[in-house]
């Protein structure tokens, strides 16, 4: 059976990490996979997470199954984090389940959409996270793209986006990045979110909002602004969220999938379908990450500690944006890279060619995705001079 298989290339993002780890150049820089790193290049466990984990070790008294919804406390806390005091919670129109990370959430959402409408079309931004297309196609959805990033002007192609979304069918799903657009770092402003929400309402498509970086852009509430606006306008929507980045729980695989329905009765029906989807994929989510998150969010002390740790990560990334732009100028680069400071979150496109990206990797041990997506968190005071000098050379 396996005889007909042909080896596939490594994943464009995760494969980079394996290469980076094998590289013995002491100056190597990892700007590949989207994980937060501190000044020393380390992805540390947050202090609030350490404390919540200790609490779990001290108090957990059973490893019995938890069921396909996961933890109710985690689900409630996640819904509040996503929606704040939005009316969808008061109206009892939202249902959240715990999922194995943001990717697990997206896959469950995709299977759920397929159950609602076999062969449904999902529109994704051009560009989008490298795994979105494969993931949706693997679930049997048809993937189409709408214009999003204007590579020439390093800006949004908002007119193109809006025009494309006006043409989609009411049966289609449109994937939107809540904040910190991956890979471009280019987000919609408040007015643009309003316009997209208006189009969603008039066309009647179902928004699927991917929120993998809540708190990494401008703040927890600020990053959920567009999504909450969207929830004001549409009757139904799906939100896939992740605790990988903002809680630093990458390997614990914890996220949430939230559906909003027209009424509490219709969302209960949809929820039952969502649970049947979960049952036939992984039966139930892992419990550990959810227990950590719910402990943090339901304790005032740990929650405040988390806010502070999250702010520290956000501020460091934002500081790195200005740092690299200044260092490029200091290295005599005349091309304008100031757009990097106008973007948000973990990523920016540097806007260099695939050959230059390869040259950075081969000659300078600097690793970024082939599209020239840089994970800004990999920049540090200790490596930024070498990075800027190397970029200046390949330019
Ligand atoms: C990324 O885009 O680098 C992250 O979301 C990690 C991943 O799974 O690709």
C-alpha cells in the first residue's frame, strides 16, 4: 500500500525550524516559525503558566474523560476573552468548545462547514497562512482567494478585497484574520472592519474569523474589535482562537472553536453537530492546556500577571519593528522599509525576492519563509546588527 507513495517536501514553515536547529553557525537567526522569543532567543514558559500548572498538579484528582466540549470553565472564559461584554453572550447565542490548538479548531470548523454544506467554498485572503489552504482542502472545501495585500505599495488592497467580497455567494464562508494578519502583518482598521461587516450583512456569507494572536497586536480588546463588530452585523459566524501564542502554550495544543447562531435554539443544534464532528476526529480535546488557561483567567492575581507578561511580549515585538527599520537605514539601505512599523503582530513581509531569502539562509544562516515573511520576535539587540548588515548585502 505504501509502495506508490512519493516523498513530499517538508512543510514550508515547520521545515525551516528543523533546518535552523541543524545549522551550527553561531550567528544564525530564526525568523521562521511564529513563536515568541525573548531577548536571548528563548521561548520561556510564562510565570503565570508555571503557577497555574503547579496548582493543577496539586489539585487534579482524576484523569477521567472530559467529553468532546472540553472544559466548560475554559469555554466560558474563552468566550469572554473573545467577546468581552458583547450582546451575543447575553443573548446566549454563542457556544465555545475546547480544541487541540488553533489548527485543530480550524479543522473542526472546516468539517462542520462541510456538514452544513458539502463542497462549500471558503474564501481566504491572498496571501494567507500557508496551512489554511491545505487544511480546508483536506476537509473537502473549495478554497478561493480574495485580494488582500498590495505587494507593490506594501499596503492593503482594500478596494480589491471589498469588491471581491461583494461577489461571493450567500452560501460561502469568508475567512478573516482578526488581528496580526499572518503572513503580512497588515490589518484592517476600524472603518474597514465596518465596511466588511456591512458587506457580510448584505451578501449574507458566513464569516470564519481566525484569531491566533489576540493580544499581540494592540491589546486584548483592541485585537477583538473587528470580530465583535462583525458579530453585531451577522446572524451566524465561526471564531477559531488559539492559546498557543498569547499564553505561550504552543505544545500543549489548546484553542477554541466558537459558533454564533441566530438564536440560542439554532446554536444548540449547530453545537450538537460540532460535537459529532469532534467525536469522529479526536473524540475529545486534551485537558492540560485548558486547565492552565482557565486557572489563569479565573484568578484575579494570575490574570493580572498574564496581562503584564502578554504586554511585555507585545511591546518587545513592536519595539523590534522600529529597531530593524533604524538598523537598515544605519547600514546604508536606501529602500524604504518603514512599512514594517505600520504593521502589527508577529509577522511582516520584508518584500525581497525568493532568491534573496535563499541567499540569506545559505550564506548568512538567516531563516525566514520563502515569501520573505519574517517572524519579528526572532530579532534581538544581540543579532539585529548582523541581520541588517546581511539584508543590506543581499539587497
Ligand atoms: C506560523 O505561522 O508560523 C505559526 O502559526 C506556526 C505554524 O503552525 O505554522
